[in-house]
């Protein structure tokens, strides 16, 4: 019992690691979780620091033992099965998570979330809150990140400022979630065009099935963000199906809502920069994980979800 308690000593919001593994075996050995890779003449073991890991994505050619899953669960690590490069194995727009079965998670946030979610006008306010936070985070990061400035990305860029200010007004004017979702899609297209221009990538069309570097990197980086979002929601005890923006027919829709908080600010620019520089998939993944840590992406997700739950859930406490 002491071992399990020790594994949970690091708060999820402060954990640094997200792992994507392929063509290896994950197993438990000597009280540690390791992954085994097969080389030409030998096998090599690598340690996974599970107490400092938020989620583990298992790609093609992987297997995991029951003993390893038990230790991952005891440390509160979410496990997701996916295809090559983080793309889901069975469906193009959904990822399946194995969540640790701990009953000792807070109920405060899920109770507030339910109060908010079942009231449609309040749910719209929550969706607007997420969208405002999303663009606030983008302008803040692009104004501070020296590496992005070196690549030509500035938070006060005239064209970007125009796009952001117009979207802020449109958020306020949106009368329903459907309209807000449409406006969000238009902004995303404009951001793709803007980032492709700044990075001098050339013509770009977003296609999740495309094999060009920018599209592949966007898929990969987005699923890393989904891992952080799924971890946030599981830790706070909020079911993934109670989305405020994405369709209610998608079981993991709230994961997409929360991941959107950081995707534009962090994944989007580096996907194009790394594609232009012909980076490998591993180099891009390392870049994503570095900026996630540098700009406290997981903390930002936690703070926003808790803020939305407590602020808008409390407003509806009278009828609950």
C-alpha cells in the first residue's frame, strides 16, 4: 500500500511525461514498468517513470502485460491504444482510453459539471468560456515564446490580432452551440492558412487522412493533447461524454473540447515548422512534449476545467 501511495505522490497537473510507443512490449520487472525493444542481436529494456507520467499511447506492434497494467493503474496513468503516429486504430475521430479504476477521486467537479451541463444556456456560456481561454492562451504563448518568435510567430501580429478580435466578438454574439462551432471551424481554417504562410510551408489543405508531413504532425500532436485532456478529466472525475462544444453522439467529445484549449497555441505552429524542416516524427513529438511542459499545458487544462465547473455549476445550484 505504501508503494501505491508513493506512485501517486506527484499531482497529475504537475507530471511531465507523455509516452507514445510502438513495436515494443510493455512489462513489469523488479517493481518497475519497462518497455522492451528487439534489436538485431539483443533486447533492450527502457524504464517508464510512471509516477511522473500522465498517459501512455500504445501504437502498432505493441503488447502490454497484465502486471504492467496493474502498476500503471496504481499510478493513475491513462493508457490509450492507437495506430501509427497516434492516429486511432479503429476510428478516424475517436480514441479509446483505459482508465484506472480508482474510486477515490473528487466528486465536487462532476457534480458542478452536471448542474451546468443539463442547463442549455449555461452550457453555451461554458463553451464560450473555453473558446475565450483558447485564444487567450494562444496570444499569450506566441507573445512570450522565443523559439516561436524566431520562426516568425508573434502574439501581436496585425493579421492575427484582426482574426482574434473578430472571433472574440463572434463568440459573444453566438446564440447557440451550433453557431459557435461553425465560427470555431472558420477560425481554425484561417489559422491554418496564417501559420502555413508564416512558416513558408506552401499550400496546405487540412486532411486527416493525408500523408504529408504537416497533416501527419497535426494528427500526432493533437493526439498527444488528447492524452493530456483525458488525464485531466479522469483525475477530476468528469465523464468524457459531457461535452460543451463537440457532438453529443461522440463518447469522448469532452476530450476534444479540453484539448482544443492548447492545440492552436502549441501543436499548430510546431507542426508546420517541423514539417518545413523535414523533422522526423520522433523529433516533432519531442518538440511537442517540451513545449507542453514549458508552458504548463496540463496545468492550464486543469485550471480551465475546474473554473468552468465551479463557476457555471454554482450558478445552477438552486434548481439541482
